[in-house]
């Protein structure tokens, strides 16, 4: 649990986003948490064997909720996402086609609300110039590129050593 010197009614602002690579079936998602406009947490999460961006977007919201709602003095969490379906899910207005992730988000929201923490989910248009949304978007893409580069380096290293091994075997 995280304890901060706070007033009794602290509001946290959270921005979430995800990036996905269809070719490699991997994704990066993350969130940033702000108090009074200052980032107090920046978390990135790598997800493997992911066939679409949808579960990744939900994962970033769920992880941000679990991080924030137990902080001392939190009474309200404002989550900003570029996914309108998550906003609708948070308002319980629309049943979506992703029952597992929808159910997980709804369960998480119920848990958070049991602690008398108000949660509002806001839609932010992607790539619209919102400073924090653009920041978390760049962060998720950067994390994904870093992962793919490391993965490619590992594959190239193995291929190089396999070629070397094969050359040595042929010399014998």
C-alpha cells in the first residue's frame, strides 16, 4: 500500500494507452498517474500472445485502478483513455463483445467503489494534442519497439551462432 501526505479528498488523474504489433502478437500498455499535474507513477507492461489491441487497452485501465485506489486519501480517480468502449463500459451503458475483459473491468470497478472511491472514465481523442495522452501513447510505442528490437537482436544472435556452428561442423 502507498501512503502519501494528502488531504482527505484527493483526486488522482490517470492516462492509459496501449500499442500492439500484429505481426509479432505482442503489445505494450501502460498508465501514468498524476497529482496536481505532476506525474507520480509511470508504469509500462509488456503482454505476449495478444491478437488484438482491445485486451491491452483494458489491461492498462485495470492495472491503473489497482495501483491507485488503495492510496491513502484517494476519493476520486479520473481515468482518461482514447477507447470510447471503455468509457461506455465504465458507465455501464453498453455490453461489449469482449466478455472476459469487460467482466474483469466491471469487477475491478465494483471493488474500487466498495472502498468509496469514485471513478470517472473520460474519453480523450487519440493524437489530438492532449499532452498527457500523447505522452503515454509515445511511451507504449517506445516500450513495444524496445521489446521488438531486443527480440530481433536475440534471434539474430542465435542465427549468427547457428551459422558459426554449422560452418565448424562442415570443416570436420
